[in-house]
């Protein structure tokens, strides 16, 4: 296996010159770059990535923290970041946080120790203060799906409250007055904001708020099914249900189907996210579009720019959710 000394000998330059070429130093001349690259190709020499990182204090790696890579929502986020990474000759290093403060902290520190100077962080467990600390350490750190006032210029988020309000008003505008809400049982701001949007819509349209029609469950299809069964067992009339996400909506529809209750003829259903499942449910799910791919690509580009010391006037971005009408809501 060829060594850096072999490359230097083949190229007719010093080891220091080879090191400058490998680490893309501006001090390397054009002639040196050409001769060293030719020698590396001839000898099949592969530079040691760890050694390069020690010299440059960075890697060609973008660090990404998500809650759970098995969740399709985060899969879409990662894929969008990877598109930007590939265009910039970067690779991804991914960590799971599971909405747990310690796990998120450990994952971020691992990414930092791996010399990632660009970080896209989806954190729900850490406090604003803790995120500010990490942001001071890593200029290229960008937060996605959360708004931290002190880091507003480095946050890419969605107005979750408005999204839930739009979903609720869509059902109200179809003549429904008895509305239930199926929320996630996670103690994260998304849940609080979406519940607030549901309540706000009811208040604006003078619809009675019945706390007994607000239930929680795991943010999965099974969680949605259990939550819908809980609603049905209460024997409180309702004709519309707003769900925390599309998977909970899918579970809710399944529970209604098993109970011989027609959707949307008897009960209308709204989801949130507009994930791939929404268009393949029966009936096709009306939902709120969460533009996670656009948000993730913006976050990745912002992170790379900040890591280079660019875009000091960045304002961050709060995306506006949009209604996607399909077939799960009907007029009374």
C-alpha cells in the first residue's frame, strides 16, 4: 500500500507539498497539484480522512440530528439534506435523538467530535439555552422544526399552530360543530402548538370546546387507532376529527372502519404533514402540507454558508403550512 512518502517521491516533491495538496491548501501551486494528483492516481493512494480532518479541523461531512431515522418524516428530511450534501461533495453523519435531552446532547457532541462543521439539528429535548451553547461552539449549526428566539437567524421552522388552525377551520367550514382532536402524547412544542391551533379555530368560530373530545396517543397508526377507540368509548357525539399527523389519522380511520363508521360520510378526518401515506389511504386523506424537503434543503444550504462565514445577515425562515384537500372531509 502506497504511503505519502511514496507519493512525494513519485511526484518529485516534498511530503509537506503532498500534504498541502491533499488538504487543498491555497499555498499549493498549480504544478504541484497536477503532479501530486497524478502520482496519487498512479499509486492508488487514498488520503487518510482522519489525518486530513486533524490538519484542516473539519471534514467533508454534514452532521444531522433527527428524532428517529425509521420515521418516514425524518427519512424525507435526511434525503433532502443529502441532495444538498452531494452537490457540495459532502457526506452525511446521522444521529438519533429520540426527543430525549441526554440522547440529543450525546449525539450532538459526537457529531462535533467528528469534526462536522455543518450541523442540521432537530431537537425537542434540549432547552433553548443548551442549543445556544452548541450554536456558539459550531458557527454552521442550524436548527430545523423549532424556533429559538436567540438563534432566529439560524432556525428553519413551520408555523404548527397555524397549520392546525387551518385544518380545524377546514372541517368547520364544512358545517361541523362537534369536533374531536387526537394529539400526540409527546411533551414537545409541536404537540402544544397544534393543540393551540385547534383551540384557536374553535374559539374564532364560536364552536364549543369539549375537553373530553381531546385525547392523546403515540404519534403512530397504532396510537391513532387506540385514541379513536377511546373517543368512541366515551359515547360523546362528534362528526369531525383533527389528528396530530397522518399516521394517527390512518389509525383513526382504521378504528372507525372496524366500528362500521363511514369516513367521511359519518365522520370527517384531517391529518397533518402530507406524508406519502396520505394519498394512499381510503379515502385519500385531506391534510396539512409540511414542506419538510424544502425546509431541510434550505437548512442545509444555510448551514454550509454559515460554516464558511457567509450569510451573516440571514433571517432564518418560518414556513407557512398549506391545506391539501382530498376526500376525507365532507359537508354535513
